[in-house]
C-alpha cells in the first residue's frame, strides 16, 4: 500500500513539473508586454488590479500580495463583489489583470465590460487566447498546460501551480526592473525578522560602552577574564593605544590554552590572542552579522569603524533576543 501511495504522489510531482516547464517555454513577447504595461501603470500613478474566481482567485490574491510586498502596488478584486460596488477601487490609470485558465468563467466575464468602460487596460492570463476573455482583452499572456494532476483532469492542480510560478516570475522581474532594493523590502516588512535584518545596521544592535571588554596587548589573561566577567561577554578585544583592532581572546581560547599550560593566566594577550579576527563595520546591515556567524562559526563578532577602530561587539547570544536568528 505504501508503495502505491508514494507512486501516486510522485506522479503528481511529475505532472506539475511538466506543467512548469511548459509554461516556462511559452514565456515570450506577451510576458514582456505584461511587465512593460505594469511598469507604465505604476509610473503614471495607477495600480495593478488582479481578479479571478475560484482557485484562480486564490492564486490571484497571492500574486497581488507578492507584488505589493516588492513595491508594485497591487490589489485583488473579486468579480462578483466588483459588480456590487467594488469597481469603485479602479481608476483609468490602473491595469486590470484577469486570471482564468478556461477564459469562459461567467462570473468573471460579466465584470469585464463595466470595468473596461472605466477606461482601464485589460490583460488576461489564460490557457489560450482563443476564448471569450481573451477576445475582450488588450493582451493575453498564454499559459497552456497539457493536463491537471487530478486523475479526472478536473481539479485545478497543474494549472494553479504554473500560474503561481508565472506570478512569481512577474513579481521578481518587476522587482528588478523597478530597482527595488533590500532596504526597500525592509521598509515594507518592518514587523518581521527580514525587515529587521535589512533596515537595522550593525551599530544598532552591537554592545557598546561597558558591555564589552577592551584590553591592551600587555594585559594579562587573568585580568582580561575579569573584564570579560564584568562585561558579561565571552571575549576580550585587544586594541592598540589608538583603539585599532589587533586581536581577540575568547573564553573558548582560554579553555584550550589552559589544557596545554596551566600558567596561561600570567601570560599577556599578545601571546595568546587570535590575530586579525573577523570584524564587521558599524554601517553594515544587521544581516551581515548573521552571514558572518554562519560562515565562520564564531560566537563573537567585533564591530569596527571605517578606520578599523573598535566600536563594539556582537555576542551571538544576543541575536535571538533581537529576533535576527
């Protein structure tokens, strides 16, 4: 029984992958025109209005949400509600994008004539341009799929998967075409970890003042450990007289050194520190700290200014509290 179940599941993946590849091959001048018309609508102060019924409608809502999240203002308008007042959200500068694989959905088609009377352009995404919706449209973006993953070839499966991917392609191309940046993304996601990582700078999250330990090269290990304990941090940063970074000595370094030499407490930092440690600049984005921690497998990240003078320290234990990990 288990083999039969897995075989059927694998078959669904196979069919849907075939659908994705088919729509990928169909990308051409119509998709380019969709992007250009979308850019033009947004440039003139309009928005992208997506509409659809049933499963296409659900995918349309997701595409609209993705577009809005990357700075391409988009909304979803349900065709039935549109006939009962929601057409009021549309302006002539908008671009209306209707989604229907068959292009024959009555609820959607009834909304198109009054929408077009408002003067908006209509783009449709359909399985074929040769349908009623296609004939009413200024542009048809084709996404023909050979079959659904449903054994009856009825339940929308391959078509909705392909539509979702097509919508993602549209959104990601729009992101790049309109010069949308990580910083822009963060401004639209201020409440999430992604937003914090791409808007907060290293200087906003580092330990400063007496919350980290600075020592000179001639400072003895035992004194450095005391300063680390006072600052409640796991490392001492070694600097010269002008505060330039020289090295770092961590509690892990101490344990390893003590295993080899019990007299390590009386040795100066210059003899036991790690020279030229990893550091990030104050003005870098907070996401850079996460990248450094993951790449070098370290627990303490030194923060420096543009002259490589030490400005602070980031302890990896602080990151979960800041919701950056």
